[in-house]
């Protein structure tokens, strides 16, 4: 299982391609953040047509931080590299409809929730999805500080669902990762701490992976 997933939230295609190339050969999967300026206040670059034309062995996890996520699923699922699609429980009145739409296109399903959303909103749907994404920040902008309330959610999920894949997204760095993995997360998605430090992405990924392995060894 991949424990560290580089997350890409950028504002132009040039930077998107640069980041993809920077992690090729390092990881099998990256997360592509998709915003619409509505569900979150920021809009970013995530053009399925452009991304489809990028030749890379990397698989994509699409994180839809958008209203009406079901409208975007056909466009993203048309890209062969897309293996997983994540949507937010807060973005739809009919989560099972979105789950069915993703399943129809034979992609793994991830269900995400914001820091202020109670776990009770997602628990009825957990048996229907492949993994859960716990947001450590309010979605939409890289570089925000981690909200510790996310750890309580991770601990609760781990106790109730011992085999559940739990990904934490947002605010992940060398200071927060130890606590995140200790709480029971199986993976983290990170942007700023991988792509925007003096060290190269490879060194930053290895650093975060060490925290995951330390947790596994205990």
C-alpha cells in the first residue's frame, strides 16, 4: 500500500506537468485536486483534456472538491490513468448516487469529509466505499495548518473499522505525520511538504514514509 501520496493543486498546466515529472519513478499514485470556486473559494488548474494527454506511468486519485461531483465523474473516468475518485459527503444530497456513478466506471471510491463534519455523516456509507479521506484542513488551499480535531476522527474510524483504508489530506508535514500515522491512518496526501521545500520531492517523500514505517513497527 502506498503510504505517501503527493497531492497536486496548481494554477497552470506547466506547473502541473513539472510536478508530475518530479515524482515519476518515486510513487505509483498522485492525487489531483479539483476545485470549482463554489464548494471551496479557490479555483485551480485541473483540465481533464490536458491531463489526458500527459504520458506517464503514474496513476491518478481525483479529489473532487466540487459541488455536484457526479457531473464531473464521466470526464475524469475517461482518463485511463484515473484509478480512484474521491468526493465530499458535504457536496451531495445523494452520496449513494455518486458512489454508483463511480462504480459504474470501475474506479475505486473514496469518501471525504471536512474537519467540521461529524463522522456520523459518513458512517452509513462506509461499507459502500473503498477508503475514507479525513481532511486535516478546510479544503481548497495548500499550506494551511493542520487541525488536530482530524486525529480524533481517525482514531474513531480505526477503532470501529480495523481494516479500513484511511487517508489524511491537508496539513501533512514532518511535524504532523507522526501523530497522523499513530492515530491509525494508512496513508497521507501531501502537497506543500513535498513540492515546496528546499529539499527535493524524493527526500520529502522518504521522510514522510519513515514516519509510516515507524508506526508499523510499533
